[in-house]
C-alpha cells in the first residue's frame, strides 16, 4: 500500500492582511483579549502527561513587561530523565508506524494551525514575543503550516528512493529513524521554528525531547497542544521547559543521544558540540548535530542599484521584528552616488517608524525580547557613539519603562572592519559603510571576509555584469543570496534557510536535506536464488 501513497502537493499558506476593522482582525482581537486576560500554567508534557510543580518563572509580554501571561516551572533532573525515558519507550512503535500515517498527523497539524488554532497561535506570538499582526501571521500561521506540509511532501520523496535490483534479488532501502532520542532546542524568535525542530525528526520516525525557549513558552504551549490534537502519540515529542544549559547537560550525557536539532546563537551551539565531543566515548552511536545559528547579514549595493528598492529592503530587512531575525540585515555597503540620493530618506523613514504595542495597527516595531537584549543594544549604541569612525543617523536610544523598546538605529561608519560591521547584536541596529563607486569589486571581497557568519546577503544592482560578479565573489558568503530583495522572509518550498561558517551546519530547514539528517538507512538485500556451490568458475575443477 505505501508504495503508491502520494502526499498532497503543498502550496504556501496564503497570508491574511488583518486590515483594521476586518472580520479576521475582530476575531483575532477577541483572542488577544482572552490571552492577555489570563495567567496560564505552561506545563511540561511528558509521555502525554502534564506536570506543573516547583518554583515558578513568569512569562511576560516584552512590550508591556508588567503583564504576566503565564508561568513555567523549570525542569529538574527528574523531569528531564522522565522525558528521555518516555522518548526511548515510544521509539519502537513510532518508528514502525507507516511513514504516511506519521505524515498524516502533521498534515492534520497544519490544518489545525491554519484553522482552529490560528488565532491562538497569533495572539500568543504577538503578546509573548512582541510580533506585529503581519509578523505573527507569516510566522505562527503560514510558515508553521508550510513546514508541516512541505516536510510531509519531502518525506514521501525520501521514502520513494529505492535501489535497483538485479534479476534474482531484491534490494530495499529501509529509511530508519535514528537509534535513541533527538534533543530539539529552539529559539524565541520564530514560533514556526519552535514547531519545526521537534516535528521534523518526529516525522522521520524519531522520538524527541523538546526544550523550547523560555521566552516563547506561551506559543510553544499552543504548538504542543496542536501536536496532541493532531494525533501525535504520547512520548513521541516530550516538552520540557527551563534552563537550556542544565537540560542540555543532562540530555547530552545520555548514552542514547541520537541527535541534536538546535537553532539559536552560535556560542550555545558550539558549547553543545563541545559537550557531545566530551561524551563521545559513551554514546551508542555518533549523534547527528544540526545547528542553525547567528548571522551578520549584508545588503551590498552597486552604483546601478535602484535607491527606492534599496530603501525598502533596508527598512524591512533591518527593522521588521525589531531586527530579531537570524536573517535580518545588520550591515550595508552603499556606493557614494546612491547614498547621496538615499541618506536623508533613510534617516527620515527610520526616525518615523512607529514603535510600540504590537496590537496597535500602526506599529511597525515592537519591543525586543527581554531586558538582556535591551542592555546589549544599549551598550552597542554607547560604544558606537564613542567612536570617531561612527556617526549616528537615526535612533540610538532605549526605553524600558513599559516595555523593552529599542529605537530602530542606523550608524554610518567609515571603518568597514568596525565591531558594528562584524558582530551580531540581534536587534534593530544597522550600520552603513559608504564606499567610493570605483571600489565595488573590493567591497565584495570585504563583505565576504568581514564577519565570521554566512547566513544571508542581498545584492542590489541593475547591471547584469555586477550581479554576476557579486554572485561569484559571494558564493561562500551566505546560504541564501537575494538579488534586488531584502535578505529576510524565506518561503518554505521556495528558499529553505540555513547558512555556513559560524551560521550553522547549513542543513536547509524545511527541505529534503534537513529531513535526511534524521534518517539512518538500512539496506536489505534478499536473494531469491541462493548459490548452492561455494566454488567460483575461475577455480575450474580444482575445488572438486
Ligand atoms: P539562544 O542561543 O540564547 O537560545 C536558543 C535556545 O537555546 C533557547 O531554548 C535557550 O533556552 C537555549 N539555551 C541557552 N543557553 C543554552 C546553553 N548553554 N545550553 C543549551 N541550551 C541553551 O538564542 P535566542 O536568543 O533564542 O535566539 C537568537 C539567536 O538564534 C540569534 O543568534 C539568531 O541569529 C539565531 N537564530 C538562527 C536561525 C537560523 O536559522 N540560522 C533562526 C533563528 C534564530
């Protein structure tokens, strides 16, 4: 039966507008009010059972930090142990479940995301992670559903790959899940990534311990309920809240660790890798390590670039979701001739971006995720302001009274190697280096070598030869190169994301490449006509 199964061809979930006064926004507003009016208990979910006991940590709204939306209770050794045990106990049955039945659960999850749970996912993402209507919609509804649908489709293509067989024998590829459990650790900034990281290995027959970010616990709780309602059996994905370091150190010490699926900062992923290396002698198998990490994404403009298109890319690429996208633009290289036509408009546009409560329609920029983030950006502003090489063009302040608000900020620097051109700050900070038009070729090399990251970049030019040259020189600079477009907003099935160098293992989340990492193949050869004589012809009659 499974050989002829075809997964429905996916298409990207249409993005809703949420125009003021529309029916969809009236419904969503009611859900926002409901979520804002509650203080939720956000339990661990282990083997289908909920646990909520111990010291409570508040989950608050970044743009209104006095508003407590819920509590988590950080997992201790006991809960982590139980989550690992539940994963291991569920593994056999789950891995033997026909792949199309596993896929059906995630296709059902996709429809729950875009239907019954859409408003709740959006409301919790808006309030808990400070995303605007549009940013929450493209993440928590559209991309999350796209992940589930495209992954199911790609899984079918993987299971379809079967070896050739000569007459008298049959070769089969058994696409097994990994032996052991997978640890999925997810970042705060995308509800879609939070749902995708544990579900991708699960789709491919693995069982998972999932530690969501404590800063996105509210929406992660909804994602977990979606998995359960879609029919995911108990124990397949086990959610534990709490401190990443203590949960990871216990999970990584288990001899049954089969893989780590991580998205977050480079430093944390490097620590996870080092820790697994320390435990290498004790593992039953080599764990697969998949990590998508930081970025320092450049927009590089050629003298032939269209300043209007460039302005849009700079504003959206650098400041949507407060610059808290791994793919956000945080450095730009702009030729003097284009800069003359752009500078005042960029300064003016950025200075007038509306910052505030994300439930207000005019808001373009919400709050950064927490106090630590606010302080990190404030320190960067202070340091940049103190340098002769930097000139503040817009922003440069933070306000903490009601929420963690950081002004969208642009510096202009004549030092292309400055810290603002190489380090990730993960917030609304863009630094522009203005170069002489004649230096285009050397600017490409400079952009390639300035930062350790290689996630996304954008090239703006209308001359074809300039685009060609950029694509050649920047071949290893980014896992995703955009031409005349902003460096953010990858669409599943069209541009799956991932980067190299310090940006990660480049396994292209949401693509067949990513699914393949969670498969450990077994070839089965069946001989229909076993040999009955151990001699070979070259031996003549010597063996007789
Ligand atoms: P983070 O590294 O602080 O946290 C990510 C996760 O790791 C969280 O669940 C956190 O609790 C956990 N964690 C923190 N310290 C840990 C430790 N010592 N051991 C184990 N786990 C630990 O990242 P964040 O602030 O949630 O997200 C922002 C970062 O993620 C940025 O660097 C951004 O570029 C990156 N990111 C990358 C991609 C990508 O696809 N490349 C996508 C989204 C975010």
